[in-house]
C-alpha cells in the first residue's frame, strides 16, 4: 500500500495486481478412437435394403422400416454391413456383437501391417552346432513375423586370414534355415567380418 500525505488526512491508494491465467491447452489433443462407425436401425437412411438374417440366409430386398421391425421382433438390430451395393446390404444381428467382430478384425489387420524391424544374429568360427540350431529357430521366428535379419560372422585376429572358411561356414548356416527367405544383398565383407541380410519371401531363382 502507498500512503499519500494530503495534509491532515492520509489517503490510502491500493495497488491492484491482476494475474492473467494462461490459456490451458491439452498436452495430447488427439481424437479418441471409438472403433468403426456402424449404421444400425433408424440411422440407416435409405428406403430399401438387402437383408441377411441372423443365420446367414438371404431374405432379399425389403423396405428398411419392415427390416428394422423384423430385427426387433427377434430382439436384434438391423446393421448395415456394406453400403457399396445398391441397395445396401444389412444383417440382422446384435449391434454390440457386430462391432466387437469388426474391431477384432481391425486389430488383426493392424498386427499384420506391423512395421518390419531389422534383427541381428551373430555367429563365429567357434559357434557350436547346437548354438547354430538355436539361432536358426530365432531367425525363422523373425522371418515369420515379417522382420528382416542381418546375419554376421565375426572374425577376430588370425581368423581374418581365413575369409574363405568364414564364407563357407556362413553358406552352411544359411542352408540350415528351412523357412522360405530371400537375400536382400550378397554376402559381403564388413569391418567385423562377413554379413548378409535376408527377409521373408521366395528366393529369386524360384
């Protein structure tokens, strides 16, 4: 507070400090995904539809109002399953069950579209047959998941003078892989030894 002397009566002037609050922004302002959009019952806006009953039988073309009434008689919903035809195809089914089936399909499809990763498997001159078999199982698992695999044979010290033997060992190792694969590149020298990258698919010579 500031006191101003104006004679006999002090005048008190109050300083008011205003705090302006910063606007609030959501840190993650992303729309929430609530599954596939499904048209059902009164939300189907066309006059006629092709109807499939709950057992998969084709009931032919019906008035939409009539098809909805039929679905409700069975305690179910009329759900649009394809809008690309004329008239659209609808099925008599529980809407919640149909949505669950569609979400499950989407999850499977996304799993198949998983981005490929590059895995690395290393062997050496002294790697035993048992260890090689274990590594082959790992490689086949990676290939099955759609990943690429970089195979490398490490050469140390005097082993570097035996490049031909290293190449031979790697070729034998590749022959142990029973899963279908193709070579992304040829066996080549690296600072550490020799390497080659393989991925899922049929060999080029087939």
